[in-house]
């Protein structure tokens, strides 16, 4: 379906229609900012990774477009009179790269059985394993009714397109509940987040750790900077094109070795620097007068979202310092409640990050595949819960503070 095409919205909710937008540019910035959670100063909380600035930069730079397998299929939920009620950031995908919730086993099994798994619909922020709103609701609208309409609409669009599935990843639990009610399957996974318990200083945080862990953390931080390395925080006007050149070199060097082909191009970083510089923190490590490593973070109303890291020199513990310890420092200074430091990584546990359950929802059109996936997800949810309990028992925090 092309931009602006209608689907029969009656199956979503009487009087509603679902339209498919082939790019984020089908929305005005004001329309997108009218959804809860997408704009700075929003009482519901601001997540910069679902902002118009971030999503448009992904498309305008050519990172998330049809050519890369991320064809915009954003859903617009409208009244019969054309008033916009809600939206779903969504893409028609020809592969499963850049998602961080893995369904390769599902696609392989379905195609071995003679099915066609791709294309599929993916509601997500491309290349970004960060929780955020996926069923976007206009401010002042009935949240439950609009979310129910969006969930049903996503399922309906999947069926009308005749494709295998729709996936909503790194979703908020309230969105997952609506999606489950519409027939989606619930999936869980694990990440590690830092929680700022009202700390005034980094030492306040250290005081919550067991003595042995506290000493290890201090030693690690000293050794990370032992080779004359210093750390800069770059925000707002400090994010010059030269700074982006340096960071992009780190990103490409490390990303090429880790993934083979990094997802983001140089233009993307220029665009976010132009459009949302005050929402970005670059943590940059300098040695002998030049930057040698860095990590990019995005600043929300109550959370810091750690994303990409790279380096051109290897130094012991520098990755942990730049990505995790500095993020904690910043969160405490800015009084942010949470640091989300990206996907996976049990090594974060020793650095004061706690295990957190992540959620996604999946609509599988084929009854046989849906049953097989449902059986698998039931087992997986139990294992994720068991592992979460185990990891929580092995955090570095003082046990006397948890009793």
C-alpha cells in the first residue's frame, strides 16, 4: 500500500480508519509532537528516540529506508472526519537485522515449511534496543480506546497486506497489554539498567555497594584513565562537525569489527546534531590531545539512553568507563532516574546495573507457526524470569540495604 492508502478501519474500532504513511514526513512535526512522550516538556515523559527529530533523521539520512530493508509503513489512526488520534512507528522489513529481538529461528522454520516470512511489519525504533511508546496516543485522547484501535489496526494491516507477521519490540508494558488483547503473543528478554535512588553524588551510589565491589569499581575507574586519558562531555553547541567526525571514526572502526557493516551513516549524525543537539550527550575520551574513544547517549526527561560506542585505541576498562560509569555520573548530576545502557551484557551487573525484563509483542498470521511460536515463548518467558531472579541475587549491592 502506498502513502495515504486506507484500510477498512471498522475492524479496528467503529468510526476509525487506519492509513499507512510511507515515511515519517507524511506527518508534520506538530502532529508527531502531539503524541504523548514524543516532545520535550511532555508531562507524560519525553523519550527522544521516538521524537520526530530522531526518526526523521534515520529516514532523511537513508539509514532506515526501503533500500536498507526498512520501508516506512507508519500507521495513522484517524476519525471518520480525518482527525488524527494516534500512530504506530512501523516499517515493512525484508530482513531481521538491526532489531535486537531475534526471530531468525522463526523465519528459518517457516520458510523450510514452504512459507514466506518476509516481508514483515516491525514497530520499532530502527537499530535501537530501547524501551519506549509504540502505540502513540494524541494528548487529550482516550488512551485505552486509541491504543486498542492501533493494536487492532496493526493486526488488520498485516492481514490485508497478506504478510507473515507484525512485531512490536521494546514496548512499554501498557502497550503490550493492549497488543495481547488484540491477539499478539508476549515475549520477554533481559537488559541491565542503572537506577538512581536519589543519589546526590557518585560516592552516595558507591556506598550502596558491598565493600569488595566498591573497591573494585574505584580501581577499575582509576585504571581506565591511567594512560593520561581525560573525559569530556559534549552537549548542545559542543557537538561540532569535528566532534561528529571523530565519533563516526570510532563508530565505524568498532562497528565494522563487531557487526561487519554498521547501520548508521555519517549524515545521520550531522542531522541529529542539527535537530536535537540538546538531547545528546557524547562522552569522549582524549589522550595526547586527540579523541580516541566515545559513546553516544540520548537524554530524556527522566532517563539517559546509552547507544553506540567506538574507539581507535584499546585501553583496559576504557569501554566500561566511557559507556557505564560516566553515564551514572551524568545521571546523578542531572537527577535522571534511569540509565538504559543498551542490549545484553551481563558485565554491566558488576558496574551497578540491575537486570530488567524487556517486553515485545508478536502477531503471527499463520495458525501453525503461531502455535509453535506461542509454545516457544511460554518456555522462554519462564527462563527469562528464572534468570532475572538469579541475576538479581548476584548484584554488587550490600545485602543489608535490601532486607
